[in-house]
């Protein structure tokens, strides 16, 4: 990511510090039974979120995932160099959040913009 010098480590450490707080907050939104979550998440098969923890735009998407009662693979590009490389290879823009959409029979897409991603998620899985 094009962050200022020194910001990588700071973002990583702040991210690690706040992750448990967000996890606890969003856990309260996750009200569906595990089997329902599994079934709903099937509609998002092939979707993976690239993000980093302290991004407020990424938080918008993570919240939507919790509210929609779905789970998808999530990659933190500050914690995982391979994930960052995959984002740059596929999406070609060092910006988060980005949703990789790789569905059978469709060309692979890398969707940027948190509001667009949330709209896609809602349209794809519907209301819980
Ligand atoms: N309008 C975008 C803003 C995304 C954005 O600014 N993301 C920041 C992190 S909070 C980013 O990736 N910055 C790195 C860069 O643009 O190089 C959205 O809603 O997703």
C-alpha cells in the first residue's frame, strides 16, 4: 500500500489492537445459526475480501458481512504479503477494501469501493 513511511507498522499494530474489539462488537450482529450462515455463504462462493483492519471503508464491508450473516475468506494485505501480491496481480490497484469475485462460468472480477461491495453482497445474498 502507498502509506507514509512508518505507517505500515503503526497500522498493523493498531489493527491488531482493535481487532478483538471489533470482533466482539460484530459478534453481537451475528445472530444466525451456523447452518444458516453456511447456506447463506454458499451464495458467495468464490468471493474473497482483501482489506486491512484499520481501514474504515473495509470495516463497512466487514460489518455488512456480519449483518448479512455470511462468512467469506478475508485477507489482511498488511499482515500477509502474498495477499497483497494477489491484490496487485488481480485488482491492479493498491486500495482496500476489494472483493475478488471468482464465480463458475463468469469472468473473474475485482470490485473496489466499499459501497459497491456492500451493494453486491446485499443483492447476492438478500436479507437475512
Ligand atoms: N472510496 C473508497 C475509499 C477506499 C480507501 O481510501 N481505502 C484506503 C484505506 S482506508 C486505501 O486503500 N488507501 C491506499 C491507497 O489508496 O493507496 C471506498 O469506499 O472503498
